């Protein structure tokens, strides 16, 4: 409903598509780092969490290989092929994964989604994803991988939360600080939903029906299936496996538009894929969670 509210606000002129950039900056630089800090600060951190981002990177690698093979078979143009690989392999594990994890598994399990997203998806995006965007895009530009990763604000929020978790154990942070972080964190979910609604574009969907259909099958069906088998193979159960499958079943990531504009990928194809996978994920994500509960 919140996503629809953002979409309708744009339709009726209450907000403009350009406002999504402003909201996105508020989320990336202020509220999401606060949400991540709160989730990690209030959770028990153990080295066992590291298997989650490792699995996320393995899943992404497998899907990139599959998407590349299928994309070449479809004879897509270079900018479209690069966009095709990115949106098939990388999910909206932060913007959509966090609120869904909060609702389904609670704040104390959000740290698992944080590790999947930041140590898995974000690192993967700003390394392999950037290299793919540069290789297949039409704009020339050098990739500064270390700068992109270590200056990404939500990742800084994770690092900041790990300091008290490991080095300041037993020392309580000031209540006014914790409360302020909590207020900012609480704003993340509605802002994210509104931003997704503002960013959705349906005009170009009909021009890319077949490749979009293939991306839907890869992103919403194959990827969570790989996550299910991969997680089970390494002994994951319970909420660990539930969060991994949830994150893997998220639709194509919104930041692909940023990469597409920066590196010259097919910017007509990208929003068409995002709106389609986001809309259909409202059906497929509950199905995957239902399947998981039957298995458990």
C-alpha cells in the first residue's frame, strides 16, 4: 500500500519522479545507516553470521553466469546485455529486504539481512557489478572500487555499530543518542516504500516483454531456488535460511538505475524490469516463505 501511495502521489502530481532522488539521499545518508546501526547494536553478533554474505556472493556469482549465457543467447545489444545481467543477478535486498525482514522475522533478526545486503549484495554490486556496468556500458569511466565500497553510508553504519558490539562491551551508549538513532531508523521503511513507488515506470514494459519475462524467471524463481539449495547444503535452518531466501527472492535493485545512467546502460530497459519484478514479487515472495514453512 505504501508503494502504491508513492506511485499514486506521482500520478496525481503531489510528488514528482525527481523527488525520489531527494528521498533516496535522505535514506542512504541518514535513515538507513541509523536503521542498520540500531539493528546491529541491539543484536548478538557472532562469526557464524559471515556464512550469510558468503552465500549471498556465491548466489550472485551463479546467477551472473546464468544471466550472461542466456543474455548472449538472446543476442542483446551490449548496453541491454549489461543491464540484463545486473537486474537478473542483484536484488533489492536493502530497500525491500529490510522492511520485509522486520515484519516477518523481527528487529533482532534484521542483522542477518544487513549482513546479506551490505557484506554480500553491496560488496558484490560495487565490485563485480561496477565492472559489468563499465564493460557493457557506452560511457567511459574508471571504477574506483574501494572508494565506492568504503564511502557507502549504510556500510559505514554497519562499521559504526560493530565498534560498541566488539570493543565497548558492557558500556551503554547515552539514551539520547540511542533514541535519536531510533527516530531516524523508524523513518526508513515509509520513505523507502514511497521512493520505490515514485521510481516505478511502466511505459517501456511492452517494448521488452520477452527479456523482462526471462529476468522475472531468473530473479524471482531461480535465484531463491539456488538460495534454498545453497543454504540447505551448508546446514542453514530456521530464520537464517528464511532470511537468506527472503533476500534472494527480492526484485531487481533500484540502484541499477544509478549505474545505468553513470555507465551508459539501457536506461529504458532498467526501469521496465524494476517495475515488473517489484510488482510480481508481491506474489512470489509470500509463496517462497510459504514453501519454506511447509519444508520446516
